[in-house]
C-alpha cells in the first residue's frame, strides 16, 4: 500500500534530513511544525508542511 492510500506522508527536515511518517489530516495540514531531531521549525510558504516537505501532499491539494 502506498503512503497516499494509507493516508500518510513522510516529512523530511530540510536542515538535518530526519524523516518522520505522519498521518495526513482530513483537510489542509499545519503551516509549520518542529523537527524532533534538530529542533528546526519547518514553515510552509504556500499550502502546508505536507505539500512542501512531505512525500505526499495534503488532501486539499491532492483533490485539485
């Protein structure tokens, strides 16, 4: 089963490269989150952290 079908996305920190699998929310994802490895705050410039740093976009952008 792919990450998209399972409702998950792998977020990757652009600073340290740490990866974590997160469940996709029903709508738009959060605009920012903190990397648990290095403490860097990941801030989305457009939609959400899933669309910018994830292996799968949020459900809002996937449906367009």
